C-alpha cells in the first residue's frame, strides 16, 4: 500500500505498529519507527527464505531474487544505478569503508564542515592521517549556520580533492543547497560527499539532481530496520581501491566495499519502504510530507520563539524548503538534561538532550555545555495534537 492521495495522518499512523502504544515518539532523528509490513517481511524471510546467497535450489533462488530486488529498489529510490550503491550496517560503517578505499596523493587537501555529525568527520580524519592529507575546516556564522559557496570558496584550491558536508544538520534542521555546493566543489575538480541521514526521512533524494559524488543515509531513520545506503558515482569510484577478496569481482560499489554482502532479511524489505514513499513516483508523497511537517514545526517554533529565555539553534523559519522539523533549543538558566527529564517525568512525550554526535558543532561553534541541547525531532506520522500536547508540558516544566 502506497501513501498516496491527500495526506491523512490517521492512515499514515496506522501503518506503524509502535504508534499504537502509549508513547509519543519525538526522537525520530535518532531512529524512526518501522512500517508494519516491513516488520512482517523480515519475519517471513527469516522463517521461510533464510539461506546463503548464490544457491541454485528453489529457496535459494527466491532468496537471491529478493535480495537483488532490494538493491534495485534502493537504487531507484535515490535515482542511481545498482552498480553505484552499497548497503551496509550504518552510515558510519559505509563512510569508514569508503575512507579506507579512497586514494588521493599525499599533500592533497580535504575540507570538512564543523556542523557535522561525527559520522561525516571521523572517517575523513582517518583518511587524512592514512594518506598524508591536509584538513581545512569549513565554518559558517551564527545564527543560521548556513553552508554556502561564499564561505566555502576561500578554502578551495588546486590541491582540494575532497569536500564533505551534511545535507541537514541533526541539531540545526537547516537544509543545505547541496546542488549549488556541488557545483562549487566541482569547479576545482574535487569530489563532494554529503551526509543525507537527517534529510532522508523528510524529502525526496535524487543524487543525480543533487550533482554529488557520494551520498549516504540510514534506512532505520526512513521507516525501516537498521541498514544504510551509500551512493558513489561511477566516475567517483575511479578514485577507489577495491577492498574485496582478490578472487571476487570489483566492478560495482558493492563489489568494492560491500563486505560479505548486505544483511539479507533487511535488504529484501527495502522495496516495501520505497513503495510506501511513492515507489517510482515519490514526488507527491514527499510534497504532502513537507506540507504536513511545515505545520508541525510552525506550531513548535512559534511557541519556542515567543519566549525570550529560549534560543532555537538554527533557522527559526518554518518554511519546508529551508528546514525540516528537527528542532534543538536551550533555555536560559536551565540544564538541557534536567529539562528533558522533567518532560519524561510529567508525560509520555519522548524527546532527547545531548550533542547527538555533533560534538564539534555544540562545543566549538555553538559554545554549549556538556548537556548541549534539548531536541524535538518530528516526522510525518507525528500529529499537530502531539506537538500541542508537548507545548503544554513544556509550559508546565519551564520556569
């Protein structure tokens, strides 16, 4: 069943078994809930088709086909060729595998943003040490902390070989214009890598339209189980050294860095996630999601910005073209950890506190303490009533 036609919050919520319990999930940037038919398909696969890939007997052929269909659906979802994607345990693992594979001359320069989840920093720091590369840090100004060609260009040179940044910060929620950034990076012949983890649950991914060389996100934040996708264009793969066994093929990205194949039972479930999000025509679904999420974030942002003691980190606009409903804030004189614990004690609203692995951003750019921010991260299955309910709880626990 595809989520098609006019958006219905009731229809969307009915697809997620976890939403039937007495818990309001507002920590979706850490991991979304899973579609019911995806859960069922994983159970069915493990009960009926769980055999090693490559067998020619009947069940083996079923397993082979379901695995291949998972890869095909994942490739279609991001508008890539199957040879350009790999499915791995997490985005961190996929980036570490990529970092181990990429080859650049010693003395080359790479540029890393300081508004990143550490997933999009540590692998490239490792790569720089391994290959003898120089790191340049890309920092933008508060309050919106937007990454732009204007604050990138001064860092670029003929030595620049690789640039990495986030599509959406998991703290700030701001959408970066990756197409314009990609054009800027390519103007000096460098490769551009984008972490799409916090973008993927909210908007359509089209790696060709984005113009990126590498793109990654995690399906467990896009209504599926714990697996992640990495895209690398065929041209970008020329800069990679295969990490595969010497006797195995090396033609595709999965051949090069997809060690021992992807998780079978999760890979075969991906077509169901893609179908839910519109299948071969996801544009109407994501337009409806954006419209609904804009209402959610406006309600919360209007409340937060009405209080002079609250600072929203990132854009305070509710425009769905410029931000997603991942909203982080601090309250003057109130510890973020203590605030969230008060919400926990007073209600069933599940939000979080912390740096969420964007520690360089929280420490070095925002200048926050060890408890960092309180974060509310919403997706399309959250309702306006839930957001209004959280606001009432915040009014109760705030000074």
